[in-house]
C-alpha cells in the first residue's frame, strides 16, 4: 500500500510539473498591443465617424457621410482609428504637404498627436490649406502609425466636393478625406510620412 501511494504521488507531481511547463510555454499577451481578434471591439461605426467627421471638418453630416460611405464600400470593413487635423500644401510641379492632427482610438484614454509630411510630382501648381479627417484601417497600436505610406495609384477621387485618396503600408490603410483640395487632388498622390514631431524635409 505504501508503495502504491508513492507511485500515485509521483505521477501527480509529474502531471503538475507538466501543466506548469505547458502554461509557461504560452506567451503572455501584451495588453497594450491589441491583436487582430480585437478588431470588432475597437472599430468605429459609420454613425460615430459621420458625427466626428462633420464636427472636425465643419460641414454637414450628409456631405461627409457620402465620402465615408464610399470609403466603407471600398474597404469592406470598419476603421480602427481616425485622425482629425489640418494641413497646408503647395507645388510648382514638385509639391510638398505638411499636416498636424490627433489620432483617436477607442482604447486610448486620450488622443495622440501626429504630424505628417509628404512630397509629390506631376502637373501641379498653387497652394491650399484644408481640414483633414483620415479613416485608419488595420491599426491595433497607436505607435504603429508612425511610418511612410506610399499613395495608392489611381485612388484619388472627389465625393460631394471632398477629396479622398488612399495610402497603404504594412497592412495599415489610411483614407484621408480633405476639404479645400481644389485642383490639386489628381496630382498630389505621392508619399506621406507620419511622425511624432514636425520634420522639415517632406521625403
């Protein structure tokens, strides 16, 4: 009987050790870096974005709603973040664009400041200032916004007087919606770099 108890005790100890080893082999999830399975919990609804876009751009909800609806149809999903800000641009064949705004995500207690600067080349001249409301897809941690985004060729269009184009890098898609773009929309799809501070060089 004593021998049997020793054997059972040894098996229980081995099983416990095996369970601990299995638990230790599972990497702990970083709560500050949401994974893709959190996408539905983080995403903004159409109504939330129309309200925010109307407020930030200073235009009627029906107008911005048309542009956001087009982006929703193109992307087939809901954005995980948005950026609200202002920018200025100018060009004589070669153009430059500078902007500043705030990144909003549902799991952020406060907005995060973002700067962007970009360059373009084409049949382009003049200058303008505009408000920008950017829908952000595929962003699951705010610090991942800071990178260079090439413009998607042929993506620029006008919806109810608002300019929309797409930028994409490493699975993150940005869809800036601009007021006051005028005739510069078709020529200014170049590259855009997002950073934590203002950079003078647009490249």
